[in-house]
């Protein structure tokens, strides 16, 4: 499928690389020759130099035949303009990256669609939502909800004190109220089989229901984590502002920003309860005087990934039990994991989830990318007569790297075993490695 | 970083392709019932065996090709192809001397077309077909060919591709390299078929038609006749070949858009194509005039025909000849040398400098004059309405310097082996530009057989370097490339 990406910034280039390795026909459009740089000689895609809001440039990029047009330049108005033009020229679906929360409100959706902008992505908002979840459940790495909360997938890093480590899966009692879909051990992703067992420092992906979350917390030995009451955010970025809007009001929030002008701007943007502090959050003296030892979560959201990593290390040393950092450089994520700095937020991966969702031809309820594993979790609704309803799960011959996490039937989460028959109307949650995603589609046609 | 396993595995796989081409020649040998079947079969067997051993020894390991791997693979595969491409000549006894065989093969793959053979008509048809095969594969490029024909080899790694398909400005037809390659291949094959049929219609036998068509479309220059196209003595054949040589000198991507996508205007809007057209027109006129007025009995039509054929042949770096231009008046030699230096369009099968670079160079020089008159003016270099960035301009200047340097090096080596100045110079120009025949004693009607071995080896090197546009090969001779840090 032909995909035109306008804007070769961080998100655009990441998408282009990812989609071209998925064997899609990718055209990357940007007006700056430097930004396109070596993309064409290093990856199997086409680059076009031109302004994404110019009709001639869009025509050069072959927008007319494009099945997906993604506008991810830094400027939201240009993105929307580009989408409108692309729609006019014949692009099947358009996605614009935006920077304004109001646009996302459901009541405007129809208007944007009438303009020719089919979908909007707001990576900063997605990042803020993820941070808010990780503050609520400070003992997890990531939590994803499916089917309106009927099933949840949670990622937990288990330590020596967890009760489930070193037990082979086949020896676990059969009536356990969870399903383990994957393990991440150092750089390796393990789809567990009977003889595998969880080891200390693995990140474990559990698929379970809401009422069993406390149980999971118990078996992972995470009960010492108290409820979060105070948070320090380093860097007054857009994500920081969105985060302050999303976290519960009873939590005490401080933002440390080094640029004084930005501080003045910040106080206009955030609510009254949020305290804005001018200073460098890497300075241990400043952190101590702001009571870092009694802070529950430290969130590093500056523009610089390295700074964020260092700041989280410093904060952890100063006594914070939980740290979250924004790391934009994907290669750093596994490195950060080894340094044990806690949850990682990556805007590119969040944006990529949305694009993936648009790319699949079948109607998918949701696609979520995991930050700590190169994998995605997809919710597929099951229609009548699709391949997946014909045989029990074990006889389907699902591709390697894909694993059914569970299914939602009549609004309730159901565990899937090898003998389960999937029925029309169910929603199936798949855990799969990125490259396998397209292969799964045929089971739902 | 480079990964020897990856490099040799890829080369091993490419060798299967070479074996396949040799097998096609076996088919020709069968068809004409020639005694070369066994030698061609064993050549193919040896090549396939070496390929299999390389693939077997280097299986597994890293799958990713780095930039450096790309350059090594491309340079090495051209050398290895030429080394093993000598097997059909040697095993069949057509060429007994290894140096000669290597020169002939390299001249084939690089679409140069210079030959050491002195009695071409005496060779078996299957061996002649192998000569044309080397041209036809080399015209598009070995890696390119493989990517286009055998996508299942999984060689469509973009880094291999970019190391081989060089040029100042790339234009992709389709986002995916494998599709672009397939489209280019389509037009290449279509041109070859049309050319072969046209030649047959105007009176050439089928075997000669197919061979000359392969040689023409690849802008190679090997002929099945010792006297080249002059042997046919037919104006119709000469015009047909002139036309197809000219078409092969056009950027294949543009040609695809113009013909298959019905956008002929893209051609006329292209500055490079216009430059190409103008050079052909001006030189045809000048040389035609020179021939008409030089002593002899050439009438207007025959001097025009001789002029346009030679001009197109040399500018597209094909190297066919209908007359012995080495016997023309010396003033015209200069014009011919200039043509050999210019070359046709980038993205075509021709060699030498390419019109896009010539055009940019002239504009850069012209701008220097303008800048003296208007010291504060901002003067862009435009090609097809696009402003050429300074980085590309300086890359082209560097290209020119290295081109001239390689020319002079060839001149030096040739003269060191005792060849006179005119011969040395023209051999060097013809080799670097992948033209083929030179001037003086090594003109279109002569053979390179008498050259000393050293000259043959260095010329072969010049052909390779010129075909891969210098940097890809010469990079391997720089210490920086091999540093691990």
C-alpha cells in the first residue's frame, strides 16, 4: 500500500523506517533536503523534496494513489492544510498530527472528516495519558486497557521478592486468573512455553481482568509501593502541561523548568495547584530542597533524552521510588532499561500505534505499541464467517510471534486456551511482534 | 564496519546468476549444434560451484548490509564476474591468453566494447552470444539486474543498490527499489526486443539482430563482425542503430515515464535531455560539414549518415563504427574525443561524464563570469527548474577532477609502455568513458590485441572505475575506508 508521509521530523522518519521495513511503499515528503538526507540511500523508500502544502509537491509524491497520507510536520495548521489537499487529490485516508487538545474532542470529529482529515494524532496527549496511568499504578511499567476495561494488559518488572519467579509455567496451577503473553529478558522477547520460567528482573506482560490486578500486584511482590501523593516533573514541555491536566487533583505536582521565560509561559498554561520552579532538575541540591526524598514519582520530560536519563538516575539515587522518563531515541530504551530507571515514554511509538491502526484494512478496535518490547497489542473484532471462528485456537496455525492474550465476550474478559472456539462478536486481543501484524489480518476477513 | 560473511554470501548468490547466463549460452550452442556445449557447461558448473561454496561457508550470521559492505560487494562482484567470465573464452579455446580474456570480459561487463579479437567471425556463435550477454547484463549493472530479475534472492537491500547506481541526482520511479528496478528492466527488455525486430526488418539475420540489439541497448559496442557495423554496408541498418543508440542514451527512468506513463513532456522539460540533444545536433552538424568538405567523394547524405552515426555512437559511449574515423582529418579527432568525454544522460546505460554533469559544470563556470560583473548577485545553478545545492556542485567538481586524474594516469601508464601520445591519450579516454575503440592505431577497425599486457590490465581497471563512477571503487583504496574507528 502506498503511504505518503509529509514531514521528515523525528516522528515522520521513524514511521517511514518502520513502514518501509514492513514492505509498504513509503514516500517521504519534506521541503528540507537536509532532513531527507540519506533516507533514500539507507532505506527502501522514496523521498520527494517539496512543501507538503503545495499541490504540485503533493502530486509529485503521488498522493492521488496513496491509501494513507500522514502529515507530521511540526506545525499543526500545515498538517491540516496538507491533509485537506491530499484528500482533495485523492488520498484514501488522511492523518494529521495536531497540537491542540480542542481538536480532539469527539464533537468536532465529523467536521474534520468533512474537511478531509480522517484522523488526528496528538502524540503529546497520548504520552501524557500514558504518564497519568503510570502514576496511578506506580508499580507497573505499562498498562493497556481493552474492550473498555474488560481486559487489561500490564507490564511489570519482577524482582527477587516476587512469588512467581523460577516456577516453570507448566507447574503453575491451571486456574490462575491471568495469562502471561510475553517476557522481556535483557534484549530478548520470549513468548513463554511450558518449560520457560520467569526470572528476576524480567518484564512480564500479564493479560488479566481489572479485579485481579491486586492479586498480580501481590504475586509480583509490589505491595510496598504506596499510593502516589506527590510528583516532580522536570522540563515544562507540552507533555508536562498535558500531564498536569490528566493526573488526579489530590496529587501534588511540581514542574522544574530551567528556562525562565518558559516558566512565565507555563504558569499561564497550568492550573493553580501546580507549582512551577525555575532551576535545573539535575542539580541534587535543588532536588533535595524541593523534597525529592519524599516525592513518589519523578518524571523527566525535557527535550533531551540523555538529560532525562541522567536526571532519573540522580532522582532515584536521591530516594525517589519511581521514575518515568521520556526517551525519544529508540536505541536508548533498552539501555535505559538496564540502568533501571523505570518507565519509558516514547512519542514516536505512541504515534506509530495510531498509524498502524489506520493501516490495517480490517476494522480494528485498537492497536497499542509497547515501549519496552518491540511488539504491539491489537484488539480485533470478530465478524461472521472469518477464518478465526472455524477452528479451535490450537488448530488455527497462528504465525510465530503472535499470541492470543484473551478475548472479550459480551463485555467480559475470557481466558483463551488451546481448545477455545472464537465466536463472532467476540473481540480478540493479540499480542504480536510488529512484523507479524499484517499476517494476522487474514484471520479476520 | 564490514561483514565478510555477508559480502561473500551475496557474491556467492550473484554468481548463480552468472552461471545462469552461461547456461543461456549453452542453449545457443545447442541450437547451432556447436562444440562449445561442454566448455560452456563446465564454465557454468565451476561458477555455480564457487557460488555454492561461498554461500555455504558464509551462511547464517548477520543479515544486515552496512554502507561499507555495499561498496565492497559492488566493486568485488564486478571483478569476480569478470574473472570468472573469462572461463567460456578460455575453456572453449576462443581466447587462450588470460590477460586477453579478462580484458575482453571486463570490456564486456563495463559496456566498453574494446576488443582484443582479430577474427571475430571465426568464433562460435555461442561465444559471441556470451560476449553480448556480458554487455547486456553490465548495461544495467550486475546488482541492479539481480534485484530486478530475482527479487526472491532477498538482495533488494537498498545499500547495495545505492553503491552501484551512482549519479549526481537520483530519481526513483516508485517507493520500492524492487519495483523501480522491475520497471526499468521492463523498458530495457522492451527496447532490446524492438531493436532486434527492427534490425531484422531492415535486413539483418536473426542472430546478428539479437546480438547487435543487446550491444546497442547496453551501449556496449561489441559486434559480431570484425568491421563492426560497416560490415553490413546498409544505410537502413545504420539509421536504425543510430536511433536505438540515441534512445539508450536517454535516462531510462524518464523514458519509462514518457512511454509507459504517457508523459512525453517530462523528457522535453528535462535540462539534461535538452543538453544531450543539443550536443548531438551541434556535433553532427560540425562533423558532417567537416566530412563533406574534406577531400574524398562523400555526398551530403553519406557524410550526414557517417557523422550522426559516429557522433551518437561515441557520445552514448557505444563504440560502433561505420567508417574508420581514425582516418578522418585530425581536427575531427578532437571533436570525437570531446564526445567520448561527454557521454549521454545519467540513468542511462552509457558511460563517461554524463550530460547532467557537463551541463552543471558549464553553468558553474558561466556563473563565475556573472559573479565578476555582479559581485553581490545570488546566482543559482538550475537544472529542470530545480536549484542545485552547492554540495552537489562541489561533488560534481570533485568527480571531474578525479575523472581527469584517471585519464592522465592512463595516459602516463600507456606512454610508459612505449605507446605514442595520440594512441595513449585516446585509449585512456575511451577506456575511462567505456567507449571502446580509440584513435590512431587503435581505431574502430583495429584490435587491442597488440597492446602490452600492462596497458590491457590498466585499461580494464579504468573501465571498471569508469563504469562504477570512480568513488565506489576508489573508496576501497583509501585507508579511511578500512579503519574500524
